[in-house]
C-alpha cells in the first residue's frame, strides 16, 4: 500500500538535491511524494540555518503541521514529522524539547538512516535524533538516484566547508569538506543524461574546492572533472555552484575558455568590496583579487557574465566600507545578485563581535545596493534584445500556452504558444527585456547546442525546480 510523503525544502540547491535523495531512500518503502501535507503519512522539513529568518520559517511551519497531525490523530492515524537539514544539525535535541510532536530530527549526513528511524519510531513512538557525521560518506550510503525529472539535473559533487567565514554556519552544519569520487559522479551524470537530462549543474557548498579521486587514485580538480563530464554524448549544458573566489585557479579559468558547453555564467559570491570587511569575514581575498579573477575569466570567455552574493551590515561595516562595495559593483557589473542583511548566527565568531550594525542602517544599505544591482540586471537583460539565445524550455507559464525557459545566463524567457517545446532547447530571438524576465520569439531548434530528443509534457518539469 502506498504512503503519502510530503517534503518541504528551504535554503540552498544542496537541500533541493538532498530532498530528492530522501525521496529516493523512501520510495522502496512505498512512499510516494505529494505536493501538500494534507493527509500525509510523513512530512519532512528540510531546513536551512543560514539566516535567522530561514530558521524561524521552519518553526512557524511546524506550528501549522501540528494542527494537521492532531486532526489525523483524531482519526486514529499517526502522521510522522521529521526535521532534516541544517536547523536539525544546528539545534538537534532542542527542536524536540520545544516541539515534542516532532518525531525525528535528522542531520544532513544521516539521511540513509530514515527507513530505520521510521521503523523504530513506529515501534516505540519515541522521538529520535540522528546527528552524527559518519565516517563513510553519505553519498555511498544513499541509493543511486532513481529518477531524472526533465531536461535539467543536479549532481552533488562536494559537500561541507573548511573556510570558516566568520558569519557562516555551513562549516558547522555540513561538516568538513568532502569530495565525491570521480567515478560515482560520472555514473550519476550519465544516468541523468540517459534519462533525458541535457543540462547538468554540479553542486557543492564550495564546489570549486573539489578534489576527488579517479579510479586510479589520482586527484582530480573541478576543471578536469568538467572536461570529463563535457564528453558525455547528449549533454549540452554544464554549470556549477557555489564557488569561492579563493579556489578559482588557472585550470578553472582555462576550462571556461575551452569547454563550450560550460555556460558563460558564474555565481561567484564576493560578500563585500571593502578589504577591511573581507578580512574580518575571513574571506582571505581582497577586492582587487576578486576583480582580477573576473578580468581573467572575461579574457578566457568574453561573453561570460557574473552573479554574486553580498552581505550588508557586517559588524564594524562603516559608510566608507559600504562605498567600497558600491565601487566594486560599479567596476565588475553584475548580471544578477543577492543581497542579504547580516544575520548574527549563534556559535559563529562574528555574532559576538563589537560594532553590530543597526537594523535601520542595514535596511538603508540593502535598499541602496539592491537598487544599484537591479539597474545593472535590467541593463544586462536589455543588452540581449535583438540577439538570438539558445533557450532550454523548462515549464509552463501563467497564461495558457505560455512556456518558460532559460538562457545560458539563467534569464527566464517567456514564450507564447510554446507548450510543445517543453524540455527542448530552442533558438529564441529576444524582443523585450524586463527586470526579472525576457520575452522572445522562436527562431528554430538551437544551433549552438545540440537539440534534445524529448517529448515529455510539462507535468514532469513542474514537479521539481
Ligand atoms: N558557499 C557559498 C555560499 C554559502 S551561503 C559561499 O561561500 O559563498 C549563501 C550566502 O548566504 C552567502 O554567500 C552569504 O552571502 C549569505 N550568508 C551566509 N551567512 C550569512 C549570515 N550570517 N547573514 C547574512 N547572510 C549570510
Ligand atoms: Fe560559508 Fe564561507 Fe564556507 Fe561559503 S565559504 S559555505 S560563506 S564558510
Ligand atoms: Fe542553508 Fe544549510 Fe544550505 S544552512 S544554505 S541549507 S547548507
């Protein structure tokens, strides 16, 4: 008999990937994924701890789930609630103390234990926690990915972080850096491509620190791994995220010039343009280092565009520091970016620093920086008007017949009467550009990238991002 599983995912791509893997772990036990918690046998909240807001969101969702759980209990059913992800790792037992109706708390390294945990709590009705960092890597313990959903697929190649930026919880919630072996990555990538994926995104908290081993035991860096993956027949787009400026080496810069299916778009978080702040953040690079990397990448691949992350209001950030950030933005010119207000995280060094910045100052800096970056983004989008872009069609639009796809630069393109192009790569002439999307008309099958042979309907792409 099939059981209903609802997974809610917060936070980064890594969590999105992990959620699919949890679905894979539970599928052999009869769990079928649903898109709402109503009537679910099990709910997993795959949580994020990066900023205070993200963690708060989980607690308010738990409150709502309790109502559903109670309603089911009145009918003699037991809905299991599991808290997974980075809040689980960071807060552990505390979650069960605060919310005793949570049945299990399971950290990112322990998802392979879910079937055992379910069996145990069904037997004992006790709340359980699994938070250890296992010796054996979780990727070896999880089953191979079962299903490819649509034309784009994600492959996790690296996890954890040893950088210890002073604001960040990731080294604590995800543990030390670990790179998956090359063979396992190639196998998973080939499976996705054989099941219809034409775009692969390699994931890792620090993806360009990748240093896995090949079958012969030799160390392989990200550049070499990308070269190997690019040889998979049928693969037409490669991406990787998220990178650290410190780990952009000469080989990786060369790879951007040499591998044509490596998309000319890179998310490279800089956080700040002030050397003083960067030092206090323990980023171990200066603003000039960052700009130097951007210049080298542009020399290797002239059409490359960049996105980034910024933190405003880091402890001690002055108006002059913030000006330096604006200067860096002016110098680089970003196609897209995220701006976050510094959020003190328990247990991280910056949380206890003197010079915490007032909320009103953070708000003002955030608005100024976002306005500036939004204008850059609009200009970048407008620069594509009149050009022909290969667009990978991913999902339905709001209006009947509309389809939405992505350019190499991750811009969303809305096309009318385009449902039949779902999951295909097509050439589109861009006609209009806005802050968040482009419009265009179909020119034909993409010429610059091989067109996928796939007739899937939109439903499969809707299931997952
Ligand atoms: N590994 C990546 C990204 C990690 S988290 C990297 O090294 O860049 C994603 C983004 O969240 C970060 O780039 C940073 O901008 C933001 N972030 C992390 N901790 C934060 C905090 N305490 N407050 C506000 N933003 C934070
Ligand atoms: Fe966090 Fe810094 Fe590691 Fe990125 S590099 S995950 S920001 S500690
Ligand atoms: Fe959040 Fe953990 Fe990712 S804290 S950003 S879910 S690594």
